[in-house]
C-alpha cells in the first residue's frame, strides 16, 4: 500500500508551506498525513473505488487535500507540490532531520546561503557562515554541527517497526504457495535489531524460478531492483527486500549464515575450524581428513544443514537465540551451558505505561482496561501524562485532575476482570527533579518518571540517577528520550544508571514504541548485569498500540533479559509486591 508514500508527500507539502511562513495550513496537512499513514486501508484502493469522496472520508482529510492525493495517484504528480519544490529546491526531509532545524530555518538557510543539502549545511557550518545570518549565532551553528552527522546516518536505515510488518507481509504473500516449502526472515530483522538496512527473506524450494517470479510479482513491490535464478530484490515503501531461494537440504545452513551477525558467524566458523569442521551457507562438513578444505564449498562428509539445530548441534551447542547473535559473549555462554533463559512473547502479564483520553490518548480508561483484559493480561496501569516540562499544551494532568482521575479509576476497577493500578507519567526536569508534587505522587499506585524536555542536554546520567532515586518513582520511562532516525536523545552511562536503579529498586523501561525502543538492547544488558529491574511497556495511546509489546520483548531479549528480570512478567501479586 502507498499510504506512507502519500503521507510523506503531504508532510513535505506542510514543511514547504511553513518555510514560507504560511499559517495554519501546514498543520492541516500534517494531521492529514498522520491519518493517511495510519489508515487501515490502502489509499490507492480507496481512490480507485470511490475517488476523492472516499479519500475525503479519512479523518482530517478535507476535499482539497483529497483532490491532491487523487491527482498524485492518477498522474504521479501533485502540481502544487511541484511548484513549491521549484520555489524552494531543498532536500527538506533530510535537512529537517537535523535536531533544531525546522522548515522555517531551512527556508532562511536557502535564502541566505543557498543551502539545499545536508552536505552543504555541514560545509557552511564548518566554514562559520551560519553564525553570520541574522537571528542565528555561534551556538546555533555549533548545534547544527553536532547534529548533522546523526541526520546523515538517519534515513539510511529503517525502523524495525516499519520493516518487520513488511517482512511479515512478504511471508504472507509467499507462504501458502505450493513451491514454497519453508520460509523465514533472516538478517538483522530476525535478530530484531532496532534499525534495519534491508529485509532478508529466505525460502526453501525445489523450484526457485517459480518463487522468484511470485516474489517479483508481489503487488506491494514498487520496483524490482534485480532478479536472478536464486535471488531477487525489490523495493517496497522505500525499503529494500532481498529474497534468497535455497534447496530444502540447505535451508538451515543458509538461515544460520544469513541471519548473521557477521561477527557471530566469524567466531562460530573459527570454532568449527578448531574442531576439524567446515561451516558455511551450504551446510556443516567434517573436513579433518580433507587435504584442502578450501578447495570447494561442499567438501568432506556432510553432517547437516537442513535445520539450524544441525549447524549448532555439530559444534555441540544449543541453538543460540537470533537476538543475541552479536558476538558479545553468547558463543562462550553456549559452550559453558550458560545461555540466558530469555523472556518470551506471551510472558508479559500487563502493561505498566499506558495513556487514555485524560491526557493525549484516544480512549477511555474502561476501554483501555478492557483491551488489556482481552489480551489476557492480569493487570493494567493507567499512567497519563502529568503536566510539566516537555508535555504539550494542556494535555498533562494537573494535581486536581489526577485526583479526579483516581475516582474514575476506582469506578472502573469495581467492574474490571483484572487488577487496575492508577499512576501518572511524571516529568523529569533538566536538573533531574520530578515536577509533580510529592503528596500527589504518594497517593498513586505507580509512578513512571520520564524525560520529555531538555533532551539535547548531552550527558545526563546524574540527572536520571536523581530520578530513579526519587522515593515515589517506580519506573524510569524511555530513559534517553531518543526518537529513532529523528533525535539522538540523552547520553547516558547505563552501567552507572543501572547500578543506581538496582540499589533503588526502580525499574528501567524498555519502551516498545517502534520510534523509541528505549532502553535499547545494550542498555538492557547493563541493567541485567547490574541486577536492575526491567519493565517492558508499550506507552500505548490506544488499544492497537498494545500490540507493540513484541518489539519491546525482543529488544529486551537483545539485552539478554531473563523472565525473572522483568517486573511485568510477574503475576499480579508479584507486581503488587514490586510497587509497594
Ligand atoms: P542490515 O541489513 O544492515 O541491517 O544487517 P544484516 O545483518 O541483515 O546484514 P545483510 O543484510 O548485509 O546480510 C545478512 C546476513 O548475511 C548478515 O547478517 C550475515 C550474512 N552475510 C552477508 N554477507 C556476508 C559476508 O560477506 N560475510 C559473512 N560472514 N556474512 C555475511
Ligand atoms: Ca539485512
Ligand atoms: Ca541483505
Ligand atoms: Zn507515555
């Protein structure tokens, strides 16, 4: 579907208007973009079936915007957007990815210095030209220099949350085909890395031509990058998808090889060589009696390769979970029989961080609790935003509103099938103080404290340690405040933070929102090693977002989190004990 593509154009439209100081309209385009992106149906199908009227039925998409969308889908062009691009011929999306650079700044930079690309922006900052512009200065120029590298990297990799559903769509497209005997994802997506260079898909088949054709004919594919006999690559929504087809006897060895990581495979191969074995994408072979094991790919006595377990098994190892195949000690742990007993999907028993319409969520308390119960959760925590630094407009709850909300939670609790805890997501200011008053916090069942402001502060370990040591704080929410590909967030020494969290008994959150994944895997690993509790939360603002929990679970697995490390894998009594 082309929703993301169309939404991206509407956002560019909004930015170009804003750069020219047009008021109100930019926000209308942005809200339309958001709703187009999140719409469950393909925008091109809506346009095909019902034209502009059908498109205009999407929330916040008015007639004028609907007409532009249909124009684009029919002619591959939005005339007005083309005009705006001619007036301001800049790489808007790339430039606004620089923290602190918005559309208006881009407009000024173009007028004053003819800057159109990130490279030109970087060069101008290095040459000290930006500080000369009226209203700018050395500080702004320094900020731009600090952030331009991040912006250059971002955008080259896709968020897991965008790539994973796409990979699952490919699998859905091929899975039921007779020629497809087995199918799985490989590469970084199988390791659930937070960003993905490209999506790797592996198929076992005796009939690779048929599979390659089915793949390149996939209706969602925007273009075919290459197509060969055993492999092909297509692009979908800007994401590259690589397919490889192998014979069923070599599916396990290929899956092992193409799952990587490269570093994991290198260490595993050298272990194999020490034992007179050869390990590659075609299988595992006994080569101690072979004169030249490098004389071919399939040499010596074949020990296996159909299943991944045969590959690890030949080395007397259990299958190592893909998430921890990063060559950071997992092979030694497997040799020692010491692999972690990782948290699994299905073991999370409730969400500790969720929102309702009381703040910026979409649903009532009762609706969210019901959705949690429907998922089979044993408890649910209502933690709307408290007012404070970084919380938009009047979306955050005042002390008075928090007290009123407690009454509604109590009412919902009476009819609920599951435990309902009342909390708040309080704010950590630039100094590490929690800005909600203690007497409000003291009455709550659970307190999340999150940084929402001063996120460009750089080093912030002491600030966050102050928050985890706050006597009422139970969970540190999205600790760095990063937004993947948009904002690097705070610099944190997680070893030191985790020690403080362990001592204080405060949980570090793995926020499952695909834009965040914060803590990331490395930070979780530090938490696990320090013995700090972990909470895997979604920060859901509506019931469907509760599904994001799987991203948090696999991120926690990347950090070697065991079930016992995770407070919301405990049962209702266990959680209550943690909160007390
Ligand atoms: P990505 O796509 O950048 O997020 O990362 P990966 O890990 O998916 O890397 P990718 O797509 O280049 O290749 C998939 C896997 O295939 C990789 O994890 C390991 C394996 N692989 C690919 N090329 C090589 C290679 O030249 N040497 C070795 N040892 N392994 C390779
Ligand atoms: Ca890949
Ligand atoms: Ca690849
Ligand atoms: Zn939240």
